[in-house]
C-alpha cells in the first residue's frame, strides 16, 4: 500500500501534490484512515451498513422510475 510519485525536473509543486492526492484517493487510504480513527461497535457498524444499503436501494429505485418515465415520454413524442 505504498504510494510513490515521481517528481519530474522543474515540475510545479502544486501539480505534484495534486497527483499525490489523486493517488491517495484512488487507493482508498483516506477512507480507511477515517474508518479507523475511532472505534465503532459491531452492532452500530451493522446498523450503518444496513441504512446505507437502504439508501442505495431507494436511489436505484428512483433511477429506474426516472428511466421508465423518460422512455414513456420518448414514446409519446413519436
């Protein structure tokens, strides 16, 4: 889980930091650090996971409804 960024000669430091930040985000290191910053009881972790799953199901359901409505509108336009 080591991240290495090669710095090119005369490269802008802001560009290097931007690439480093992107690499950290893509590896998921920040997410892991946030999760391990404090202890979460297993029962609470399970509850949060089920709540997140419920939100995702609702989001997916709304997406399907919007798609069906768009298809219906397209059909009426023809």
